[in-house]
C-alpha cells in the first residue's frame, strides 16, 4: 500500500512541477542555512583534547579587592597571580600542574633569504607538554630543574621548525629570539588543539597555534613580550608580573581520578582560608572554583557572539521557510478536496488519506533535505573563505550529515502534518454533492 | 459608512470561517516583518560604520609598520633616517613617521579637558564629565599633516621647533579635529584655546582640521575625537606613512621594503599596504556580516513572498464557486477584485501589527545579547508598508483571475 502512495505522491508532485520545485527550494534553503550554522557551532564547541579533557581542570582563585567587585559583577579574574601560581606549583597537590602565558617574540634567523619576523608562542612550565599530551616529532620538553635554572631552551612547533631549518630539523641547533640565543630541545608534531583552550580567551582562540614554547621563568627574566590582559590593583612598583596584585597567568592541573578531584577541591579551599588568614583574598563571596576543561570553555564563552547571532538568524530563516511550506502544502492538498472526497466515498479511511499526504510531504522533505545538504556544503565553503580563525574548521562530519537529513525529513513531515490533517478531514459525501 | 460596512461585513464573516489560513498568512507576515526590519537595521548600521570617512587622503596613502630589533638604537634617529631614505624613492611625494593611523586599531586615547578646572573635576569624579572627552592622540614627525593630507580649517601646521621627542614630554601645541573643537568648546572658537591632558601641561590649539577618524571606533559617538601632537614616535614600533600619486602606487609598494631593509636588516617590516587595505582589514568582519545579512534578508523576503502568493492563490481558487454566485447575482468585476484586495489588506494588517510588536521584542532581545542599538520606529513603518505592497501584489493575480470569471461558467464548472 505504501508503494501505491509513493506512486501517487510522485505523480502528484510531477504534475505540479513548479509548485513542487518551489517547496523543495524553500525547504532546501531553510535546512541549508541552519545546517551551515549548526555545523559551524558544532565544530566550534568540539573537544580540543578528546580522551584527555576529562582529566584537565582549571582552578580559579579571586584575589581582587572587594571594592572592585561592584562594577565587574561576578566576572572571573583574568587569571592567576604569580604568587598563587608559584604556591600551587610548589605544593604539587595535582598529578601534574603547569602555569603559562601567551607571548610573542621576534625570530631572527640571521639569514639573507629570511628576514626577522614575529611569532606567537607560549611561556610554560615543564609539565605543560605531558599534561596536554603534546606529541613530539623529536626531542623532549625541559625538566622542572631547568625551569628553576631559567634555562635558555626552546621547543618549536613543526611549522616554525620547518621554516627555520627545513627538512633537517632544528633539534640541538640555536634559535635567536629577541636578541637572545636558545637551544632547540624538541619539536612538536604540528600540535594545534582547537580552540586554543589553555590560553587566555581573545579574538584568536580559534585558528592560531603556538609556534614556540619557552620556560616561563626564562621569558619573565628576559622581559619578553607577553600577550593578553594583565589586570592590577593597588600599586606594587615595577614588579608587576611577580606581584600578588596582578592577575595574568593561566594555571592548569591534571587530576586522574574523581577522588583526586575532590581532594584538590579541599586543598584549594584550605589554601584560600590560609591566605585569607594572612590578609589576602578579601572577597568572602568568591570561594575558589575548579572547572573541568569543557565547563571552562563554556564558562569563557569561546564562541564569538557574531556566530551565535548568525545561528539565530539561520534558525529564524528556516522557521519562515517552514511556514511557507506549510502554506504551500495546505494549498496543494486542499485543492484536491474533490479527489479526497471520492476516495473517502469509495471507502478510504481518514488514516489512509493522512498517510497518503504524509508520504507526499515526506517525499518533498527528502528532496528538500538533499538540496539542503548541497546548500549547506556551499554555505560551509563560503564560511571557509572567511578570514576568521574558525573558518578552516567548518567541515561537515558524518554526525552532522545524518542530522541534516533527519532534520529535513522531520521538518517536512511536521510541515506536512497540518495540511494532511486538514485533508483527511474533508467529508466524503459533501464534496461529491457539490460537484 | 453603510457602504463600507456592506463591503467589510462579508469579508469579516469569511475570515472568521477560515481562521486557519488567515492566521497562517498573518503569522508569516508578522514573522517576516519582525525579522526583516531588524536585519535591515543591522545592515544599515554596519554599512554606515564601514563608510565613515577617515578624513585623511586615503587614495594616495601607503602605510608600512617597522619594528627595530636593535635594543641599543636611538629610535627617533632611526625613524628619521628611514623617513629620509623613503623620501628619496622617486614617486613618493612626502613621508612621515607616526605612531598610529585611523582604523589601525592601535589606539592611544587620553582623557582631555577644555580647562584645568574641568580636568581636576573629571579626575575627582574618575569619569569623563563636563568639557572633557576621551581623545585619540596621533604622534608624528614633521610632515605628518601634509602627508596625511589633513584639511586645515583654521590655524596653521606645526612649526619645526615645536616638535618634541620622548613620551614623557608633552608637546606645547596640538591640532584638533572639528568635532573635538565643538565638543570641548561648544560656545566659542577653539583656536588659540588651551586644553589639558595633564594638570601641569597646558597644550595650545594651533590648528583645527576636518574630522579624522580614531584608530578604533567606539560605537556611534565620539569617533572623530582625535588630535595631533608634534611628537616624534620614540618606540621601536613605528608606522611610516607615504603619500604617493595613484599611478605610482604599485611601483612604490614594491620598493618600500627593499629601501628600508637596505638601511637596517635587523628589523621586522609589516607588509606595505595601501590605505584601502588598512580600511578593508578593519571592516573585514563587518563586510562579511553585511553580505550574510543581505543574503538572509533577500532569502526571507523571497520565501515569505512564495508562501503568501501560494496561500492567496489557493484561497481565491477555493472560493471560485462563491465568486460565480456573486457574479451571477450582479457583482461587477471591480467588486470581486476589491473584495479580495481588501481581504488581503485586513489579514496583512493583522500580521503587521503583530510583526511590529515582535520586531520591537526581537530588537530588545538583540540589544541584550549582542551589540545592537535601538531600532528606530520608522524602520518598522517601512517594513509594514513593504509587506502591505507585497500582500497586495500577491493577491492581485489570483484576484484578477477570479474577477474575469464569467458568471455562467462559474456556476456551471465548479
């Protein structure tokens, strides 16, 4: 019986080609637009370190004076102070812990064919690489002892290594950064988690990758350039970055079991109370927090507001498309009241009529879905042409492909529901009499 | 009155009996009205900001950023050597070293007041109050005014002996924009007045130029609050602006980097850019958003026009028999046409009323979550008119078809 309905539907759709085309177009455009933006949002809210993200946590302490709170509400501070980061580092209460900050340096290749250039990197402490599972092509990171010695060593990412040293690779060689020589001790295998979750949130959290890694204390000693916000209060002379009145560092810990997580929480609270006893952390209503990686990304709202606005626009567009399709289907079905009356008079049940028209709208939905997929592929292509950092990520995966088709069919069956319901309520005898 | 009532009553009765289709049409109209009005407004806002005039001679400017890496260098001397070298390139009309440019995003803004008392009051209030403004400062070497092509409205360019170097020293004189002059000195002539960014350092206004945009835009107010200081940039980062005739631009763009590297290779040069590129990169996001918004507005109108036409078509057709009877009873073609057009007008009006309410609501929502300003009501009025026209056009074809029905055929066929 279903095959018969499909045949009827195909016939009916074929008879009114323009009408069918318009409906398929409306569904296709709607689905295409919203799938494009849903896909963009999906890839942007993806997990930057699958498999490891559940073990990574961000502790957050609020050392700001209480008077500052009035204007900033419950916002989190811009990071850790140097003092708290060093205290938590030396307490070693997590399985791994690292402090870090973004920076930039002038790379001086000392060659005629390559002029100096700026590169962005990260100043980190030794646990960074193993904690975030950054894979080395060759070499290793540095040790905690080298952190303390302020060693002049550097880890390069694959792109910069290739740019400077070609295929031979740079491990063991010297790189000159900001007029200082560093020995290359490791090269990462093009490590670029998306988004760059470990850094302070800024406009480049998507797309940009760090190309060099230096020991944090070395960079601080040499007064290298830092990126990101440095928020201070009170005055603490010129020792801004080492003061306990300036927040700027990122601090991450690895906690391998739920038990460790809760014990670390207790440790943080104890630390907070201890510091309060010595006069720090005046905000009593801002106890320490421990965010998981994904929770942290949500908290930081890494998705730019432009993108969420575009999503709402696309969803609104699809809604109008659906309304139009309902209107067109209603027109199409009710125009066939005569046919329905005859079928009903010949013994078709309401259910039969409903299924017949349901099949017809599902068919339109199917075609619309296929068109929508093509529109979405085109939409994603245009997104990839944009200059934004997230643009390169805009690719549809299997999960999105399936949900696009499901969305199309569900949408059109929903759109077809009302018209089909109206159609099956056409009384059999009345229309015959009218004829 | 009676006639209007006679016309309207059957329409209203018919509407009451076809609630579903009528309300579907009204919803479609309402939603389209709300969304399109907001989208059109956002487009207009963005287009406005991308088309702000920068106030400098954009079409003949080239900018290149240079960072000296030699820590022992005397930056001011280096910059002047670079500028002299640039001036020797043929095709270059003038050149100067500046710390930033309009739309460069590198904003050095200072709280500036029209008098010392105003400055003290503002410092006390810790806010920009009274005759004060947040002003972007452009530092530059001699030749800045000429190279940028600033249009002097009153006063004069800087004298050579007025130029100072070192950020600690504030210069004794400044040139300010027309907008800033009006803001700081609303009642009088700003030329010759003294302004303050620091209590002990009076700065005399020696010139007023036409409006120059700030390095980064701050909403819709105060974008032209800029002033120029005769101060050599003394950081390792500097921007060289070069004025060049349009026909020589490509030629000069190719030679600028080589000339500067020849003088000192231990430096980082940005890509030399025509000012059009500086502007384009500042507004990159807005441009792509405008494209997207225009596409979605057009798509929305197209799709809802589709829906409205489909519905009107169907609705008229469904009532062909009634039309036949009315025609047989003596209604003229005009009567039939008018009937359907008025009916459409009523339904669209319902939709428009809801649409305006929804549009205002949507705008409020956008204002909370995104940086969108308040939607002017005339946008909604314009949207309403557009939808009325769209509705009338959509109803016209089927209504005309219905009116052409001959009375006999009408009763026989259906």
